[in-house]
C-alpha cells in the first residue's frame, strides 16, 4: 500500500473518531463541570469591560465559554 492510500485510510479513521467523540459530548450531562470565572476590566471605557465563564467537563473533554 502506498503512502497516499495509507494516509487516506488514517484520515478516514480520524474523521470517524471525531464523529464518535462529538456524539459522546452530546450525550454527556456535564455533571462534573469545572468553571473558571474570568474578566477583562479596568478599561479606560468601562463599557468595554466584559465578564465570562470558561467551562470544562473532565468526563467528556468538552470546553465552552459563556459571556455575561
């Protein structure tokens, strides 16, 4: 088998695993989610201050950010 065909086979397996992982993340209830509260404050213009929470689920590996 030449390199191109081997690479294509590996890429196909990776794509299938990405789909499987995405489905796993959809099923997860994120019961053990870790939250980190963050902000960007002290700007010259206070209207530019912003706040957000970074979320991480150690069970499924999902990461997301929620802005306030």
